[in-house]
């Protein structure tokens, strides 16, 4: 379209080097690897939890936290590129931790004889501070990546890895403290 303007008469354009196929292939590989990682995380959860409903509830923390992170990345004006997706893939295995702790605390209280409402409230509040501190310490570990100085390109890439992980961990905290107790009341 731009070459059809009168000012561009006599100018020819050609593609010197096209990386689109390579980038698309890399994105597909990274997406598939992330999906396989999520599937393996669910299988490990099921192996240890031994309850389908609880496993599915904890596993729901993965897509909710990742979508939360992707939403914030989008709202920040960033693009979903290979580096950002690498950060999201790192976060896939980390976001279930909070949900597992809350589910087990609620389940232990339920086995002790509390009604579902009380066990959900007390179980989540019992471990709430612990998972808050755990999540914040993990986020603090990623802060040097986010605020790394030196090479501008390297700092840019490290921020694109660290911020999605941070957002996903904050999303997992919200999921674990709000949605898991509400859902456990019904299960």
C-alpha cells in the first residue's frame, strides 16, 4: 500500500530475510512445552492428592493465574513474545503451591469434624500469612531480574521474564485465598 503513493514512485521493496516462520515455530514449541508442563503438574497433583475434584480445583489455579498475568502484561502495553512466554512457563509450576497448601489446610480441618463453611474459612486463614510470606519471598527473588541494570537489552529481557512470574504469583495468591476456600465449601 505504501509503495503505491506518488512519492514512492521508482522505489521497490523486497524481503531480505524473513524470520516469521522461525518465530512462529518457536512460539508453537514454547506453547506446547508449557501445556505439557501443565499436564504433568496436574498428574503430579493427582498422584499426591488422590482426589479428582480437589486436583481439578487446584489445577484451575494454573490457567486463572496465568490469565491474570497475561491480562496485566497486556494492560502494561507489553507484547506476548518468546521471553514473556518463557516467564509464564516458569510460573506454571509455581502457581499451584499456594492452592495446594490452602486445600490441604481446609481438608485437614474438614477431616477433624468441622463443617465445610468453617473448615474453608479457618483453613484458609490458618495458612494465609504463611503463603503470603512465601509468595512475597519468591517475588523478591525475581526483583533483581526485573531491576537489573547494565546492558539495556539484557535488562529488557530479564524484566520480561520476571514480571509475568511476579504477576502470576500474585494471581495465585488471590486464587488460593479467595477462590479455593469458596470452592472448597461446595466440594
